[in-house]
C-alpha cells in the first residue's frame, strides 16, 4: 500500500505541471488570476510531495513509473533536484500572481513556467537517454516562450533569437550524442549505456557533444552572449532562468558522467568553466545596472559550478545548485527595491577610516578568524578530518567569503570586542556549514558517480582559479595599478555591452 501511494505521488509530481501547461492558455483568457494561483499551487504542492519522496529515498525506497523510453525514477539525486525545481518554480509563480496582476500575458507566463517545470522534472527523473534529451529540449523551448512574453519589444525578440540559436546548437549536440550512443550500444537505458563498448574517436566525439550541450545551456564561453540579451523578460522569468534553467548543464553532466572519455570531458569543462568564471566576475564588477551585474554574476557562478563538475566534485556541484538557485531567485525578485535599499544604506553614517595599526589589525583578524573557525569546525566533525580530501580544496572559497564578511564587520567595529563578536558568530556558522555539506554529501553519495580526479589535481586547479580571482581583486583595489585598472575597466565594460542583433553588430 505504501509503495502504491509513493508511486502515485511520483506520477502526480511528473504529470501535474504538464497538465497545468495544457490548461493555462485556455483558462488564462477567462480567469487569469485563478490560472496564476493554480500554477503556484501546483508547484508548491510538488515541493511538498518531493520532500516526501526525499524521505522515502533516504530509507532506500526509490519510486519508479513508466516503461521503455518513458521510464522515470526518483532516486536520491532526482528528489534532491526536484526540491530545487519545485521550490524555485513555486516562489517565482507566487511572486508573479501580484507582479503580473492585470497583465493579459499572465496565462502565457503560467503555461510557460509550468512547461519549464515539467521539462526540468523529466530531465532529472528520466531513466533513459532519450527521456533526458526530451526533458532538456522541452525546458529550452519553454524558456524561449517565456522570454517572448512581451514579443512586441525589439529587445525581447533579440533575446529570444540569441537564446534559440545557442540552445539549437546545444540540443543538436545532445541529440547527436544520444543517437551515437544508441547506434553503437543498441540501448538508450541510462543504466546500461556506461557499459557499452564506446572507445577511441567515437568516445571523444560523444564527450565533446555532451560538453557542448552543457556549455550552451549554462551560458559559458563560447556560448556566453545569449544570457545578457534576456533582460527584457519579466522579473519572474529572470528568476526562473537564473535560478533554474542555467543549472541544467550541471545536472546533465552529473547524470551522464559515467559515459565515455571522462578525461577529455573533464578537461573541456574545467577550461571553459574557469575562463567564464574569470570573464563573468570581471564584467560583473563594472556593470552599472542591477540586473546586468546579476547576469554576469550568474555566468561566473555557472563557471564555478562547471569547474567543480570537471573536478569530479559532484556533491559540491549539487550543493552549489541549491545555494545559487534560491539565492539568485531572491536577488532577482527583490531587484525592484534595490534603489530603495541603496538609499537607506547611503543614509547610514560612513564607517570611520581605518589607518595604521587598526587597519593592520582588521586585515589580520579578518584573514585569521575564518581560517581558525573552519579548522576548529573540521576538528569537531570527524567526517571532515577522515574524508572529503578533494572537497577541502573548495573550503578556500568559504574562507574567502568569511574573510570578506569579517572585514566588513571590523570596518565599523575595529576593536577587540568587535573581533570577539565575529569569532562568536564564525565558529557556529562554520560548524553548521560543514555539517550541512557533510549531511547532503552523505545523502547523495549512493546516487552520485565516483570521483576520478585525484585530490592533488583538484588542489592545483583550485589554486590556479584563486590566483586569477586574486589578481582581479588586486587590480581593482591596488592604488598603484590605476593605468591597468582603467584599461581593464574599459575593456570589461565594452565586452559586457550587448548590441542588438538586428543592427548586425554581434560581439
């Protein structure tokens, strides 16, 4: 009885968004507000059901449904990503109930958002390569429809054209890889494909096609120009895009990671991810508009996510998907009040300038306290001292984040009591962070592929990425690098400017 209820709930999760997609265009013309609330309710209910499926998966019960190319399964990885998909969709659609109130395109948005949710659900639950490709393409089509919500705007049409062109290349690459694997192995079942005899040049071609698909959906170099062209979309669409759609590349690489030629695929992903991370971070620092800066922030974050994919840090990739998804959805949905927040912040008293020994004390304390907190937290959690050798490299970024936050705190409280207050906050924060990462990693471990990149290689790549980001920070803040700063600022500002495709000026 329990199994039948679990299966029924899983089938409902998969089919409900698709049914909403079919109903929304018709119902939206007659009762737009009801349609918007229906979409938000379906997504919210999906989140609750996904949480129940996650509890069942933790006990070892995997819900399955369908057969053949339509087979789907809710393993631990699938239910974890389902929480992200339905969570972001519910938040964005609930926001749209008021944001699009009275807008004649409300039904269009609800239908597109539901189709995007349905495609994403199929992508993460499909048990066959064909099912994964169908979900992948459906999500891409849904996004293009959403970006065309206000088709009368030239900037919206330009964004749709650029996005469709990039997605067409990526989708063709993915379907080509699926076709090659099926023709060579005689099966499209995801569980059987890794055992197929795909070697030599064919394995390299398949790996390059899969990586091409992932790079195009994540707006990575050389497919990075479509994402900045999508700013004409309504804010809820931007939230769905930046918090959900761009994450699909990482999900694809995780699900297809056991396929042939992992070394070539990892190399391509690491190079593209690292290059885009530096590129996006540089342009983000010079963009004067809120949404423009958020776009390039997403691009850089996706570069970091793909970098962790290439290094085989699969659990870190999933955790990053969650953190970036909900955080970026919050930023886009609150972007309309950014000016008011800036004015309130500008009205606060300026922090007293730090000079001499106070500045030295602040810098040293900001660097030392987060490092000590992370070290103490690792000593308190045995799993982190006995394992997670490769993941420890990523703690460097946690230390940098903690150092930046501590430095901001000490700028207004440059005293011993301020440092003690920061220490009191940092230790539980570090312990909580490591505990959450460890718990999620343990939950996902049975559903994730085995990491093949040795820990020294991970440390080397992370160190190189840190050096590049540190160089960008040094150029920005060093008063002696003003000439270089101006040159890089000019080039970054120019590179971040998107010219309308209708003028023929492509960058």
